[in-house]
C-alpha cells in the first residue's frame, strides 16, 4: 500500500516532469510538414508546412481586409476608411522618403507592410484558447530573409537601371576628401551590403524574442501553479500580470517592426532613386 | 533553435511558400486592389477640390452680382432722389405760381375794392355834403328866415366838413 502510494507519487512526479519539459519556449517555432512531404521542385523539397499555412492565412486575411475597402464610395464607410488610411499611410511614407518618384512603389511597400503586419498580428492572436496554435512565420529568418533579399534586390535593380555604374557614387558621400575615398568606399559598401541582413534579422529577432519571452513567462505561470499556491502567488501571478503587459507591448512591436521594415525599404529605395 | 536546426530541411519550402504567398499578396492586393483604392481616394480629393473651386467661383459670382446690384441700386436710388427733387421743385414752382396768381388776383381785388371804397366814400361824402347843404339851408331859412345862396351854403358846409 505504502509502496503503491510511493510509486504513484513517483509516477506523478514523472508526469509533472514530462509536463514541465513540454513547456519549451522554442517549440512554437517548430516547423511541421502538414502536406506534400514529397513535393519537390528541381530536387528541392517544398512541403506545405504550418509556416506556409499561416502565410496563406495572412494572405487571405489581407485580401479580405483590402477587398472590404473596395466599395469605392465617395463617402467612405468605416472599413473603406481603414483601408484608405493604410494606403494613405504608405503613400505618405513613400512621398516623404522618396518623393514623387516613390508613387510607383506603393503596391510593393503596401504589400510588404501589410503582409508583415498581418503575419505579426496573426501570430499574436490568442487562438490557442480554441485549440489552434498560431505560427508566426516572421520569427523565421528563412522567411524574413526572403523579404529582405526581395527589397534589397529591388533597390539594386532600380539603382543600376536608373543610374548605371554611377550608382556606385552612393558609396562616396559628397565632400569626402580624396585620400579618404578608398576607405569610405569600403565602409559604405559594407554598410550597404549589411542592409539585407539587418533588415531580415531585425524582424526575425524582434518577433522571436517577444514570443520566447511570452512562452518563458507562461512556463513560470504553469510551473508556479504546479509547485503550489505559495509559489504561484510569488512567481506565477506576477509573471501572468507581466505577460498581460508584454502582450500589449508585443502588439506594439508587431506594428513597429512592420513599419520599420517598410520604412527602411523606403529609405533604401530613396538611395536607389535619388542617390544622395 | 528550430530556425537554425530545421534550416536545412525546410529552407526551400520556406522560400518557396513565402514567394508564392507574398507574390499572391503583391499581385492581388498590391497591384490589383491598392491602385483602385488610391484611385478612389484621388477621385474623391479631386471632387472635393472641384467642389471647393465651384463654391469659390459661385461666391465670386455672387459677390460680383451683389456689387452690380448695389451699383444699380445706388443708381436707381439716385435717380429716384432726382425724380423726387424734380417733382418737389416742380410742385414748389407750381405752388409758387399759383400763389402768385392768387396773390395777384387778391391784390387786384383789394385794389378794386379800395377804389370802390374810395369811390363810395367820396360819393357818400358828396351825398353828406348835399344833405348837409340842404339841411343847412333849410335850418338857416327856418331859423333865420334867410334864403341863402346855394353856392355859399355849400362852401361853408364843405369847409366845416373838412375842418370838422
């Protein structure tokens, strides 16, 4: 009897250890193949993953959002007003950073900003309550890197198409003393070439850090709760309150990171359009 | 860190699907919908600008019309004042003329009346003289028994009448 009880408690402890082990802050970034494990293009696997699923969700949500603002009324309703606010925001950002040449980039910057914004926000939705686990694909540099490379490629293409080899004058700021030109050129070139990395990594790191933090704090809440009421009061409850605040902060970060990505792309496009 | 641990397995899938879905976003939303939304905004802005311009033009026209109405009104008023003054002076002239005519008639009537009065007075005086002369002669003839010469009586009466 005693032995059974002890065994039971050991088993309980084992379960608890297993439950604790499950709160892995990095588990949320795990990619899983949902379909097409054997889909290949030229030998490269293109399985449909949970990441791809949430890209699709973001795309559909974005299409629904913008389509809802397409009533084209002279006096806009709320939805149309919201969509027009976003297009006006992007238009204004390009006008401020690139000038009137920037108008043609509105479709790209709008898509970029809204795609990242929707991805970030969807990843923060408390859908776990209803059993769906949102996946934030912007917390993967393999995704943000593609967007960064895309933006950087557009900058390069526009820059060289518009200014030919004169584009290299971008790396020699006005007024640089002649003996300094070789060094400055190298420094500017490096800072230019770092741009796609900083662009992609910034978004990835910001999103990942926030999600890890939320997960770590939630593990405090769960572990504290499992360890007894005293520890729950000391550690669990403050962690929970902190989580509430950090959730709000993460919503802000989600918007800011999308904005920063779009804004920096605008700034880089300005270099390509107008040199400096 | 699954981002790195799973990179080798999933990078092609990540890149492929991101390009697919971002491509859909770009072509459907960015190229398809955003220009229409911005066109709506631009057409609204144009319409507002046009409306404002039309309102401005209408106001300018209203101002011009008011100004022209005002000059017309002023001219009309001046004309009316002129007419009134004219009529007033004309009426005054007519009145004065009429008054003058009446005055003349009255003066004439007064003059003729005075002539008549003077005449009446003179004839009355003559009659009184006659009567007085007769009475005097009668009185003298009765009292004194004298038969006086008519001319002498008359001269004495006239003298007495004149000197009271």
